[in-house]
């Protein structure tokens, strides 16, 4: 099921955190569509997560900034709020939902703006959050304007509607092509496997490395994927994030990368991914 979640996995992780590590779990962060995996969670997955958090009185922090970035036509974005409102057992779920102009389809990283919605959050906690927000600097005017446009885009009767639709469609279709190109390119490399990037802006491939690479990583007190990522950066200039930083399954080696570069640059990068991987494997063969 790709990156789908199960109730058993959640319960096992909670038991280990509480009973083995002595942690008091207050919140769980959900990113959907996902970072770093690029998955789009099904309603069934979301119900499992929402009911788990409600059962254990865990606040669910739903990062939904990539909700417009869905490239698989068989997938759809479903908000955690919708699931919480419609699923028995979630009546008391404490939920905070986030959206932003700095990510997602708008992707204006320099325009810092966004919002959060509080659902079933204690009124006193809400007053403290408002107090904290009021005492700090607000988002810049440009960020506030972008947030307003995100939640209320041009209407069909507006003069800017046709241009807005065209520009937004062009951005989306380009991201979709880049997502498919990157995943295909990585899967065409011998020793790499990558699940489809259904949404968001990321791919999270698994990489098979020679045994000597593991030995070298241990000698340098690094994880194998850190050794690989640094080699990739030094050889090609491509910067990726070692997958070990995301708490991947023990024994898995990989990295997170993105398909944000322009299409011509991304295609060149795919060639460089292949060249580096072959060089790296030959070096530690």
C-alpha cells in the first residue's frame, strides 16, 4: 500500500514511546500530501490516524499545505477536519489544521503567509495562542495579500480570472510532468527504487549500496545515506536530504529530493543522479 499507515504501527510506536522511553505524547504531526514521501493518504488512512489520536487524547497537527498538489488522477485530498467531523469516535478529537502560501501550488517561498484553524481546542489554550500571536510581528503585507488570494481566488466574473486559471494550470501541469520524470528517472537507475510521487513536491527513493560503503560510513561515523548524499553533493552539486533524518525503517538507505527545478535542469539532474550512482557503486564495489 505504498506509504499507508496502519493502526498496529501507530499503537506499537506509541507503546514503545510511552513504556520504553517514558514519553508523555501530547501531539502527532500529519503531513498530507506528504513530505518526504509524496504520498496522498486515503480516507481510510486518515480515519485510522484521527481515531488513534482521539482515543489517546493526542492533539493532531495536520499540515495540509500541499492539498492542491495532487498529480495522481486516482487520488484526492481529504482534509483531516472533514474526516474528524464525519467519523464516529472522533467527536472529541483536538485538531489544528495548517495551510500556507509559502508551499503548495502557489509555492511563493518568499511570501511568508498562512493560517491555522483550531478545532476542539480548549478556549483557554486558544486565548494563549492569540496572545502569543498578538505579541509577535505579523506577516508582511505581501504575505497577507497572498493568503487572502489563496483562500479567495479570482471569481469567473473577475477580469483576472482567465489569466489566473491559465497560470495556475501551467504551474500544476509542469509540476506533474516533473514529478513523473523524476520518479521514472530514478527507477531507471539500477539499484534505486522510488514509489510514485502522488502529490506534494518530493520523491523518497530507496538506494542499494555495496557492503564497503557501509563500512566506510561506519569508519567516518556517518549513516550510509549521509555518506552517499555528501558524495552526490561533491561530485554533482546536487543537494539531497539523507533519509535517515526522517526516521526511516532500520536497514533502509535513501534520500529525499524535490522536483522543483525547471524541467530542463531537472532532466540534467536525472542524468547526474545516474552517473553519480554508478561511480559511487564502482568506488565501493
